[in-house]
């Protein structure tokens, strides 16, 4: 069963907003055994929307459209779909009840602009949107079209609770298994050479993809049909020492589940990563089970006063040095009383580099009761966000290796 | 001049990766006066790529394709384009020099897999990719096609330094002005009612869009032609008290530029936002001019030991309370010796709520030498990331208002 996704919005076409809706929808559809054939983004322009819908209706079993359903004047999707399906707008009692309920719960008066949100094409079925005032509209037919609001959390709730169950009911769907393996410490092309014999031995119904992200390569197996975990033995034989984890999307997810499983606590002392490590961990529900807290020690004063890095260390070696990163990790571990600690200090760029310590020079340390390990990274690149992301992933990989070898 | 973007990659279609390339490319093209007609994502499938390219070639002046250029077996773009343009693969001396240079600089041996990256269709012009081994290929013609690597930083560098200058040289391009106004403290539909008279008075060449993100509404004016700043007076007359800034994409950018301009320093004490405020500020180059550091005080022990929140305050009022958030803001401001401080404490969810303090209850405080302002927010929603993002934006808006009123 093949699905096309159309996301509507000028803000997407001019690049003001990253289109997370497409990836959320794709992930949910794939997990439910449906194939995403294509995703498209078009602006709030009548002809562009019409053409995209018309094309998608001809080549897919289902077309999911987001956006353009708000109460404001730049939102034109509903009227256009009404015309496309040769229907007329009528007030839906269910949609009106929903709009009233939401306005009452917020203590607001219903304005005419908001009441108009309950108007829908006569030929569609309204799927109730518990989280917002824009209706979700299901247009039945040989190819089904579903129109959803573009607000990410409303869209996601509707996908999970209304659209996917109804698609599964309407269409017959295959089972697809996706398996992730996280590999760190080897570049994509070297990894490709190393595991080539295994890759060539994979059966036809298993597809392998390489996905390098910030110093990490995610290997993704997509399995249409039966999956036997024994298939991974050949991969581990060739590249086992580079594999840091399985069955997770990211290293922060792996750190999160590993620390919870092992009952260990963590503190962070971040300079160049600026809080990125802490926020990735705390973005996950349940982080308070292991994460006690972190210090973003951006200035040297804070490294001294809050983390206890010695003034003489900073004077002799500088903030970006092995001695400093070790004292940061040990200081935060001791002050916050945790089993484990991570520390980062470096020059993320684009400015601040010197000849001895160019932009991209980063020291990372992880500490536990047995000691501290520190590593120098030289990304050699003038790209701030990438240096932050790579430092973050390196820190997570070092922590995972420390936990798995030493506990 | 109309551009279509095609991003290739199974990882995008199954939703494992958010497609940031489309938004980066769209932003750069728009800023250079080019219209993005449509963006499409297709998987690593021959027929899907072929159809997307063929369709885009018929309806655009330029087609930009990313992805599928890596050294691994799932990358098929180059061969397919070679066939599409009826050409043959030849080794490009320039591309080979580039591959060699990059491998030498990293101290690696050149493998046959990597040498094959220098093969390109004979009919294309190679645009040198200074940052990576995959070549950027320009196929001239009535409609131009450009194939770029999908690695985000390589793609962005190539867009800025190679592709856009060459597109501007090849095509005549209009000037488009984009103007952002950040509005906070009023919902989208109420804002729409409030500013309707102004909106209706806008001339035809100015288009208005509403973009709500995490408690903030970005109003975007897209101007094809002349822009007179006086057009904003009507907006300020109607909604001035809700406007927190202009000419920036996000509130963290506004805080960053405001603090640098005014020479003020900042510290953060984050509980429910978990480091998100610090990492957004430090993601911007130059943050060390004002950001001294932050404490991610996730546990109560850290609130006490590092921030100096009184044990009796936590015992009497709890961690999520006005008294605690005030002591957090004042504590971090005093300990880190800054002009300003931000503090957050709340229940981001999905667990941890009680009847008195349900999930979505958040206290935010901002402090300066004149005192502390605290605000209770009740998002009433069980969505962790949204609660974190909204709390972050509220904190930034409160800080901006404090700076602009009181300094």
C-alpha cells in the first residue's frame, strides 16, 4: 500500500521552518507497514496545491495532506479540496461541538472566525481532532485523501489515533521490520569496505542503508518479511568493536535506556557543548531517574567557582586541555555525587581558534569511581553546530564504552 | 525563476531523519531571490528518482537534487543521472584531485571505493566540493539540474559557494524581501481578529503568513518588490504590546543580539527545560560575550547545593513553586555574578503530575539588579517536548520584556 504525503505551507518552501511533519508521518506509516512513495512540499498557492493533489491521487493508494486548515486568510486547503471533490461546505455538528469544547476549556469566547473552522466539504467524513479546532477530513474513494492540520502535535495525535487505524482497516498492509545498528569510531567508506562480504551475503528481502550523522554511522536494515537476528552475526564478526548499540535511533536514547537499566546516575560539565548533552538526555521522559544535573561552565570563572577546576590548571594548560577536562569531569561527579560524569571543553568556532588549538579542537572526559578517561578530538572544521553535535556523540559513545567495559 | 528541490534517501522516507536539507536550501534560494516551486522526497529507488527528476525537469528552471552520491551500494543517483542525460561515466581529474587531497589531509589511504567517487557523467560540469569527496555536478540545459551530496554541511557549503552564485549568473532573479515580526502572549486566532483591518489594507505585492511555534507567533511578510517599513505602523497600533521583536527567526536569536548590543551578562538555572535554554544560546557564535554559564538543576539536591535554594523552601512549597523559581534565579545570578538570570522549574510530563500541579505546570523567573519577576504557566498538555519548547520561549520573552522596560 503506497502513500504520498503533501505538506502545505509557504513557511516550509522558504525554509523558515524545518518540515518535521514529513518525518513524523513517514515514521508512523512505516512502523504500521505502509510504504511512503514520496513526500512533497508546496506553498499556499492554489495551483501548486491542486497539481500536487491531482498527481498524488493518480499514483498512490492514500494521500495525506497537512496544513492550510487554520483560521487565518492564508489557509486555503479546505476550500480547494471542496472544489477538487466537487462538493460544498457544510457545518459539521461534530466539528462544531469540538471547537466549542476547546474554547470553553480555555475560557475563551467563540469568534465567527473560529466557528468557521467547523465548516467541511459535504462529501468527507470528519475524524475528531481532540487537541485542536481544525477538523481532520477523510475523503473516501479508490484513492483515499486525508487532510490534517499542520500543527505538529495535533497532526501526530491524529495520525496515531485516527488516521493510521482507519488506513489499516481500509487497506491490507505488509509487515516491515526496521533494525538499527549504531557504529562509531570508523568512517562510512571504511566501514563499507570492512563489512562488504556481509553486505553482499544479505538476502533480497533485507535492504541495508548507511546513515552517517555527526561522527556516528547508523546502519539500517529494512526487512520486508521474516527477520532472523542471526543475520547480524556476520556483521559483529567483522565490525563488532565499532558497534555501540542496537535498536535505538540515537546515542542519547541508548545512554538513557542503559543508565536506567543499570541504575547508574550521571552529571555533566559542559563547556563547548553548551548544555546540548543535558537537554538531549532530559528531552526523554524519565531522565530524572539517572540525571542529577549539569553545569554549563561556559566561562573560566564558572569552571573554577562551580566545578572546582584549579586556577593553576587553567593558567598552565588553558581551558581547552586534558588537565582541565579531567578536573571538570571529576569536579562535577564529586560535587553532584553521581556514579558517572561527562565533561566537554573545546573550540566550537567559527572564532576562538589559535595555531596550537585550532577551531574544532575538543577535549572530552568521562569519569566513574575507577577513574577518568580523556580524549582529544580534532574535527578540523569551522562548523559550530557540527562540532557541538560530534562532541556530543563522542561523549555519549565514550560513556557507553566505559559503562559496558568497566561495570 | 522557479526551482524544484528533490531530496533522495530511504532514511527520509521512513522518517528516521528529519529533512533539514530542504529547509536550508529553500532558505538560501529564497534569500537569493529565487522561488522554490516544490520540494520532493523520494527513496533510493530507480523508478521513483527517475519520475521525480523527469517531472521536475518539465516544470522548473532549475532542479536541485541531493543525496545518493556516497561511496556505498545504496547510492544510485550518479549512475541514474548519467543514463537520464544519455552520457557515460568518466574520471574527472578535478574530482580525483579533490578526493586525494581530502584523504591525504586525514592521513588515510585512498581505497578503490573512494577513487570511484571521482567518476562523473561526461556531459556535466564538476563544481568542486571543498568539504567532501562526493562531487557536485552541474548539468547545463534549458532546465539546469544540479546534483549535490546529501551530507548537510557539504550541501550547505556548496549551495553558498558554488550553486547559488552560478544560478544567479545563469538566470535573471527577482528581489524578494522577507520581514519577520515575533508576537507573543496572544493566540493565533485572536491575533488574526485583532490585526484584520491592517491585514486587509496590505498592498497586493505584500503577502502575510502566520506561523505559530511553541507559544510564539511569527508574522512573516513576503514582499515582491518595494518594501516601505512604514507599512508596519498599522500593525504596531493594533498589536504593539504583543510584539517582542523584528528581523529574527527565533527568540533565542533576539536574546543573543539584544544582550550583545546592550553589553549585559546572563546565567541560567534550568530544571524542566533541562539545558535547552543554554544550548540554544550557545549554539550561536559569540555567546561567550554574555553567557557566563548555567546550572541544570534537575534534582532537588542540586537546586540546594549548587543554586542555594533553601531546604525549607523546597519542603514548604515544593520544587515547582514561585518561591523555588525565585530562589533559583536569584541564586544563579548571584553565584555566577551576572546582570541577568533566567530560571525554570516545572512538570514537563508525561509523568510527575499531581492534582494540584498537573503536567504542564511551569514556573519561570527572570531576575536583574532591580528584582525578580516570576510567572506561572499552565500548558495543560501532556506533551513533553512542547512543554519544554514553550517554557523556553516564555523565558526568552520575559527576559526581553525585562531588558526593554527596565534598562
